[in-house]
C-alpha cells in the first residue's frame, strides 16, 4: 500500500476510535427500577410511574449530560426470591449503575443484600422497617419508617385525652415495628394499651379482631395496616360492629386513608385522624406544581400519594447525584453525596442523615371534605423527625 494510502487508513482508524469514544460517552445511564407493577400492590407501580413521568416532563430525561434509562422490573408483590433474581440480573447482565424502587420490607432486605455485595447504590422509595439499612452501606431510604410516623402520634394521643387504646397492627416488619413503637411511646406518656392483635399481611379478615376490640371497650383503636386492600376491609368490619356508634375512635397511620384508597372509603372516613409524611392537600408551592404535573401524567382516577411523593424525591436525588458526578456514578462518591443531602420536597423539607435514613416532617391530619373531595387536611406538624421518631429540631 502506498504511503498516502497508509496515512488515509490511519486517519480513518483514528476517526473511528474518536467516534467510538463519543458514542460510548453518550450511552444511556442504566438504572434499575424494581417494584410491584402488577398484582395486589400494583397501585405502587402506578404511582411511581406517574411521579417519574411528572419529574421528567419538568426536568427532561438527562442528567450530567447523559440520558437516564430506567429498566423497569416487576416484583408482583412481596416476593424476596423474585427480587433477588431480578436485582441479580440487573447487576450482572444489564450492568445497571444504581437501583431504585422497592415497596415491601422483605423485598428491601433481599435487594439490600445484593446491593452491598456488588457495591451498587440502592435508593428505597418505600419499605418502612428501620433495620433495613443495618449492614447495608450502599442503601438509603427516601420513604419513611413506621417508628418515625407512629412515635409522635402516640405521644399526641396520650396528651389529647386518649387513655385506653386497643392496638391492631399487621404481622410483618413495618407493622410489628409500628405496634411496638406505639405501645412504648403511648405507655411512657401515661396511656394504657388494653389489648393487641396482629392480622396477617395477606387476605386479613378483620371481623374477629374487631369483636375483641368491642369486648375490650377502649376509647380508640390504633391501627397500622398497609394501604392496599386493608383499609376497606378494616373499615367495613368496624362499621358492621357498630364501633363508631358507641364512640370508639380510629387513630391510624396515613396508609389507612392514603389518597389511593380515599375515594373508595367514602364519607365513613370523615373525621378519621392519622399521621403521615405527605398529604395531597399539603399547602406549598412545590406540592401544587407536583400535583399538577402528576395529574397530567397519571392514569385516570389516580391521586398523588405518599408513594408518589417519595418516588418524585428519589428521581430528584438521582438527577442531583448524576449531575454532581458529570454523568457517572461512583458507588462510594454516590453514598457520600447522599449523606447530608437535603432539599425541598412536595411533602416539605427532607434530609438524609449520616445513617442514610430520611429526616422529615410528620403531619397530623384529619379527613375532611374540601370542594366535594375527601382530603387529609393537616392540622399540626412535628418538624424534622428522625427514623426512630425523635425530633431533630
């Protein structure tokens, strides 16, 4: 080959290498999104999809100069074995650089174990048992813990004249933690837990438990139950037993009147007092922007709820992390950025502490009809509560 031909060939090879490098730089950043998109907890996936779509409609689909690609994987519910398989595939086959999502404690524990082994950061949307982050240095939580929500509530109940309360809490991690946190804080504040029961997570029948409550004659029921089908089943048993007519009040975590089920609960939910970290009715400019964007992207008859707010915060955190690292994700740098991260959320101010857990406001709410629509109207706030339920301010 002539000298000129060799030079031309070398130039082409060099150009190809440069183009290859440019194309490599522009490859999408792959992030695994794991959770229930079908089955009994499919509302979780509907909320997450709408929240992610709302955020990307506002902020675009790129961060740090790189397109973000979410690889969506369906757990179909509380299935840790399925989660292990899905997360392992995302890490080893799909080469994701971060994982987010997760809605149940067993699923979170399964995902956190693999996250730790592979040093792939995991950002939890929900999954509320405190111990999930123990021995999981690459996992952080953006939802809430049940102790965080319940402890201020128990203190409030004792202070506001509730002396005898019957505790009902679902028999799995977050429920057991909620029950224990309520009993501890309530009794320390001078209250009396007159009895307790633990319905199963799957297919509970509350009628037998409600009869025990009726026999105990408490002033109120404290109940923790997941948002899926539990609220309607519980409230039907409560009404059928006539507990409302004899003055037994309901004190619940916000799962029971979550916006995803509130329309179906109807007027019997009016007056119910709950505590939670988010309400669609939260009065802030950012929440108004969020709810408007959410309704523009969500399915019909889907309302923004605590899952949607946490998902919106997770994708916001991802964009901040990727921007700070100019389109790349280094696991250790990512976790250092998360620790101490704080920003305004649709639910109010939030922060991630040095233990990688959420610090946020806890709101006391009452179900009221506003403009013909049932809303969780906030009437009191305990500001910036840590994962154990202690105010940090």
